[in-house]
């Protein structure tokens, strides 16, 4: 859809900004005040990611969705480094969703860096090589005599210099080199990567410029809300539609039957479309819906706990790993410890609720969406609507927090369906209650653990029965590091929608595994950090499908011991230090937390130390530090008070009064250190989160002698 543009320049640019279609600037943008128009010389575009104009303006395309993890900054920085341009000369544009042009586009799994680092270096290096070749051709000198810096090519022997913009027209006539054979810079010569660079959208964010999905405005747009059953997946029997049609501003109201039975698609419900979102929401308050019976209504938090306990006593559904003879080892052990660990469903609680703007016209659909997975979103909408994928255009807006929630695209299917029924562009915005009560929650998990140490304090046996929903990956350390080891799973099937949440699987597993390791260290009479180092010695060779490296984990443990002053400083009375480590998403992280507990049972985190190994290169140091700090605060917030409980098949919590996020007054300093190793660079969005939760719980034990085996901590210490 092309927005209706007003004639004056200011209105024209405002419409482009709120719609967020970066490609529109390349087609339409002009600046009458500067006397420039878009009809000048064609820019140098060696590939889909780089555009250099004759006036030396450099535009780099950010291919992946930006949800706060900094990828809109870091991927263009990689190109810029190899291009040998100055970052101050660069403008970053968000790409449209077009995998035929940009390759896979998604935000998840901390995969943006490992999947794109080498390729993006080569994209920049290829463009640099073409510009050097253009200068060599222009000056009739060997390319080997030329150097590049700050978006210009120099021939030091003759003193000649040309900007990339001056060479752009010539470079555009040259063949594009093979990306596999271009010469890359020696990382020792990097000028940009590894430095602290502010985010490209920082100023726009703090000054309230429209960037996010919830900011989108399209001419002629109406606003929608969508009421779904509190019991996930239940159908509509009847609704008082006539009453709602009479409410102020209401233009349309209709029942949506839903498509299929999958909880991540178009669910049944009632859509209300009005001239303003306020009017749509106000009309919804008068909506009365009778919902059909649904089997999930018989499930509850208490039912989950009871069922998990029963399953733990039955034969396992699956033996994940079995080494040695655990029963014999337990019989011969000096000390045996048993414990049950539980972590609940939790909501992603994105500060920007789910939203999507859609316009259906002449059999084609245009969507503006804050999605982490645009291509699966296109496929879902295509299947739901019966529209060919090529007839769906998706504009990627900035995401006001994803954490895995926007890997699911149910809100896209809802907006598309409502827009087609309404016959005009529609922006669907969920309320906070919609967002929290219709999430795809972090799965709850139950660990029934048993471990043993011998007389010397060595860990000799480990047994873990994990009760989880189907397909949750739980093949984790300490497998292969204990001679007598048994890991079993039992499946708990239910009707609650679940999905990935930041560091999926690991965000709960680390709490159970690292908490129980701490219990065994205490039983062995060993220092908890040294006990972990001993457990990692000797290193076990990696096997296919298991990339865990004991050497890398030992490295970050030793680094965090040094930086936190573990074992070398005296703590104030009532304070304790806790340590934990975890490997996830290719990242190795060890963390120490200092905490205390008040007489009223209130936990205070005084400081956290983070040591991480994410390979040979940090892309943006300020972004990497921010991800570690945010991960720690996010993890502590979840541990202290976040839980989705289920009653009669429906989520109880609906807003932040019952689902508290950590406030500024309870925040804490996070000191971050990286260990640079000779390994491919990996991502930063997730791996720093899992260790902080058990480190906090272990610090609470060190301060109070009380073990935390169930999350959230809540009032357990009061």
C-alpha cells in the first residue's frame, strides 16, 4: 500500500517515518531545501546490503528484525569494518522481509552473529575491492599500491585520494568479485569492531520518534481489539454483537471462527473495529460472550504439580543418557542428596504489547509487524487467508521487546483476517491483559534429582528425572562428566500455549542443575566454585552433537573468580556470594551474585559479576555489555516474582500488579568481562541469562542457609 502523501515536505516525511518503509526513501525521498533529488546518478550498489551515493553517503541495510538485542547495529558494523568506512558516514536502514534478497531474516537463538559474521565481512570486503579496482583503473596504477580508510582510497606514492562516492560510478561498471575469495582484513587492524558504539536508534527512541509496530499509522486506518476465550482455544457459542454495533465509534464487529486447532495460529474470538482504539476497547467492555466447553478448563497449576509427581514415580518415557551404574554408586556413596526443583510458566511481558497493522486490497496483503520471524509469519498468514506468499508484503518495524514471544505470529494472522473482513487498513493492538493471558509461555518444568559424593568429596553419581512437555531439549551438563549418570524424561501433555523465552530451556534447566550442584558441593564440604572446577577436570572430549568445551568453561569460571574476589574478600554480615555457570547458544558464561535477605524476607542483590566467552570477536562492546547487564536484570526479575499460574484452564495474572518486573530501585550493578578465545564469534542475546538465576539462589543460601528449589522466590524467605 502506498500512503496518501500530502504536498508539503514536512507532512511527506512524517508519513514515511511512521509507516517505517525504509525502501520508500530510496524511491521517493527528496530534500527541496538542499536542492537534491533522487534522479541523480545511480548509487553504487555492489550487493543488497550496501548503497554508496556520489556524495559519499553510505547506506547499509540491516537484514534482521531488531528487538533490542542490537542486531540493527552490529550486522552493519561488520560490513562497515571491512568496507573501511567511518561509522559516522553510515546510515542504517531496516530491510523489508525478503529472504530471496537478504537470506534468512529472523531474530532468535542468538544466531545473528554466528550466521552472518563471515558473510557480512565478505560483503564489505567485496565492495571495498571494487572501489580499489575503480581507483586503480582511474589512476592507472596497481591496486596493490592503494590503501583505504574513512571511505576513501589513497595512492600514497602520488598523493592522490578519492572518496568512495567519487569512485562509485566507475566501481558500478566493474564485476562483483567472488565473495569466497575476497581478501579480509586482519582483525588486528580493526578500527570499529570491538569498540563501544551507541545504537543507531538511540536518539529516536529517547525522543519518542515512531519506530515500533505500535507507532504505525496508515491513511484511512481503523483500530481493532480481539477478544479470545480465557480458556485457550475455546470457540464462541454466541455474543451480543448487536449491542456492540451501537457503541460509539464502532464500525464492525464479527465472530472469528478460527482456523485449525494450533494455539499459535488464528484462534476463535470476537473482533471489534472502531475509529479509535479507545472506542474499540471501551466497546469491548460491554461485550458478553458465551464460550464453548474445552478440555483445558480442567487443568490448573495444582494439577500440573500433582501430575508431575505421579509421573516421576512411573517408568520414564525416555532415557536420554545412561552411564555406569547409578544404583551401585548410590549404595556405596558417603553422602546422598535428593531434591525437587520447579520452575513455573512465565510470560514474556514485552513492554510493547502484540500488535500488527494490515491492509488487504485487491487480493494482496500489506503488513507492518514487530515480528521476530517474518517469513514464518508470511507462511502462517498465507495458509490462514488462502493468499499466495508472494502477494504478502511485510514491513519490519522495530520490536519493543520480543524475548521469543514474537517468534509466534498469531497477532499477524489476527490482524490480516480482521483487515480483510473490515475492508480497510486495520491496526490491531492487544491490551496488556491480552498479552499476558494469551502468551506462549516459558514451559514449566519439574526436576527430581538425586546425587552422591564419596568420602573425598568427589561427585560420583547423578540421577535426574525431568518432567516436561514434549520436545523440550534437556540434554545438558553434567552429562559425560560423572561416571554414574542417568537422565530420564517423562512427558506432561497439556493445553497451555508455550514457546521459546530468552535462552529457551536453559533459563529453567540452569536453575535446577546449578542449584543442585551447589547442594552437592555443600554436602562434600567443598568450595562451590572449586567444586565446579574439579567437576570439569579432566576435560571430556567433545562428541558429535555436543559442543560443550570444559576448557572454555573453566576459563570463564577462573575469570569470574578473579574479578569477583571470590574467596579473598570479607563480606558484610548477612551477605552471601553465589556462583553458577551455563553453556547455551554457543556462549560460555559464569556468574557470581552478591545478595542479602532482610528480616522481612526481601532479597537485595548488591552486585553481579559476569564472565563470558563468545569467541574471537566482540562486535559492539557497548551492545555486548548491555546484553549481559540486561540478561542479569531480566533473570533476577523472573526469579524474584514472575509466575503464570493456571486456574480452570486460564492464566490468572493479567498485568504488572500481579506479575512484577524489577524496578529501578531494586536494580544493581553488573560488571562484565569477556574472555577472548580462538573460536568463531557467537551471539549475545541469550547465553548470559541462565547462570544468574542459580547464582542468586546460591547466594541466598550462602547468606541465610535456606535453599531455593522453587521459583519464583516470592515470599519463601519471609
